């Protein structure tokens, strides 16, 4: 049986990594080659992603793969959802992409619903309402008079933009487009009317492609610079959760998953989207999966709370690894302080530790004053939120949920 080697890039909202994967005799082995930060880039009151820094990280990963001396059969890239890049008529990026944590979308949902009613948006898309969804980002850019949006010939979601930098070919991969809130999961097409209402046009998006589509080979320049040669780049499930769910070792369909990272995504995999009064009331989402499946799930703020606390503590000169963090949580008394991880005050505060303390103070709870107490507060709060969402899932799932698979970096 032939052996295949793949180079995978997995980019999250706080860090990324490159992995070399070998498929041999039905067994898949993976090994991490490089790891790199993905930091928010505030510039003149706006918050961006440094896409060119990410491109450089991809180059380093490709060079590391070439140094292994193996033939790489294909390259794939997945990223977080919703964010996108404007591309000019000459094929150049019109600046760095805005980050979903930029507050420019605050209040835009309510304003947009005066143009297209909330229920109509949900019935068309089946997507959970979050103020940073691509639909509201476009509307925010339009209402602030964005020159980049006005000049954009094409709009590329993050994994598609990075693939474009590697190949020179533009696509709109289905699973990443499904996070936008302007894709109809029933027709599996972008909705032209929603895009027009947001101030964009369907012509600004390349053709939709499904996971598994060959985008194209590395450009001649990159093939030579990296030493990999003309390796094909594949449109994998571009949304990182879509790729993660495809790897769940489920024995049958009767399972739920918790993909734990900066964000936690809890849901089930179904054939057809679930769009009804119950899913609307509970604000559940229907995102695209591999092989035509639908990921019916709920987005929950995840390890973002802990990651931001760790950054603060590191600036103060204290650093904790995860085994230490787990021990600290175990040493602290449980269920003394609880927060709603999805409360707006935790979206992107100047100080996460202060935001957590303020929430507890304002809700009449014990205020965590030690690092261990803050960690326990975060873990307890996430566990209870997961239990709550799992209970909601069980009410609307078309089958009995028999097992919960926990995957992602937070599973450690």
C-alpha cells in the first residue's frame, strides 16, 4: 500500500502550528514541526491580523518539511472562522484583515435587523447570532465607509487567502464560508440578497468549492524557495472545527463533540440543517462539514479566558504550564465564583483578571483574589456552560446522544 505524506497548517485565534502527517497502511501518524503565535495587531484604533506574518510562518513550516527529506504529497490549511481579506483588482491585498475581536461590529446586529429582520436572517442561514459574524463585519465596514470594501474585487476568507498566497488561485471553501451568516445551508450557496443588504455583492466572492478540491500547486517561486517543489494545495475543511470534527473517532452518529480551544464548539453532526423555532430560540448554528454534512452546534467562549489571564501573569513575571494549572485548579475550592463565559465583558477586555473579578463583584459572588481561584472559576464556569448546552442539544438532536468526544488543545 502506498505511503502518503501531508503538510498541514492549523491556525487558531491565538497560535498556529505546522504538522507532518504520514498515512501508511491505514494508519495516520502526525508530528508537529513548528509552532508560532497569532497575535492581534492594533493599529490606529482598529484591530487586525498580521496575515503577512502568518504567511512567513507558513514559509517556515514548508522549509521545515523540506528539511525532513520526505516527499510531501499535498498541503492543507485550516483557520478560525468569519474573518476575511479584501483583494484588489491587481490581486494585491488591500491591507491586513480586521480581526473579529475589533469592536467595530458593536451595535451592528440591531442596525442590520432593521434592514433584514432577525428571524429572516436565521431562517435563511441557520447561523448563531454573534456580533462578529462576517455578515455584520461587512455591514460595519460598509457603514463606516471602508475604502477597502468599496475597492475590493474579491473577498477571501482566511484559509482561502493563505492558499491564494501559496498558489495564486482564489477559491471560497464551503465550510469556512458557512461561518459567515450569508450562506444558505439548504441551497449550499451564498445569499446574494443578504450580501447586498450588508453592502457587498456576491460577485466579490470566488466560486464555492467543497473540501478535497485541488486549489493548485505552489507557485514556481515558492516551490523553489521552500525546496518542496510543485506540491498541490488542497482545500481541506477550511474551518478548523470542520477539520477537527472530521477526525472524531466516532463509532456511529449518536455522539456529541466538544472542540475545545480559544473557542469551545459543542454540537452534533447531522445530514440536514436543523432550522426551526427551537434552534432559533436557543441560538444554535448550522455550519458546513465534510462530505456534505452539517455541524449543528453552539459557539461558546472557551480557553480565551484562561489564555488572557496567562498573558497578564506572564507580563508580571509568572508563567504556568498546563500541568501546573490543573494542579492549581484542583487545590482551590470549587464553585465559589461562577461567570457566564459568553458575557460581552469578556470579549476583549484590557484586563481579563479584572473583568472576571468585576463580574463576580457585580453579581454578589465571592471575588477570586488568587491565581488558583481565578483558574478554578474559569474551569467551573466552562464545565457548567458545557453541561447546559449539552442538555439543550439533547432536546433537539434527531437521535439519542450516547457519547461526548472532547477534542482540541483544551482537551489536554
